[in-house]
């Protein structure tokens, strides 16, 4: 147990619990930016697919398949 008691104080930067919110803010901003960029890129890709070959099944094909 003596070995582990010194390990707590080795880090020079304090954590979120002890008042170090800078890293938390950086990670929160990074998370928000990655969500926005994933949505934006996905939207652009789906729009390109929709304009070229279409995403939805045509109505006449849909009525053939789903008429049971």
C-alpha cells in the first residue's frame, strides 16, 4: 500500500474533481465538433446518393413487395 500512496500525487495536473476543468472543456468541445461533423458529412453523402440513384424504393416496386 505504501507504493500506491505516492502514485496519486505524481500527476502535475489536477483532475476534474479537484478543479481542473480545462481538459473537460476541451474534450466536450471535441465531442460536440465530432458529432456536428459526422452529421454534416453523413447529410452530404445521403444527399449525393439521393440525387444520383435515390434512397427510397419507387412506389410501384413498394406495392409489389409489400402486398401480402
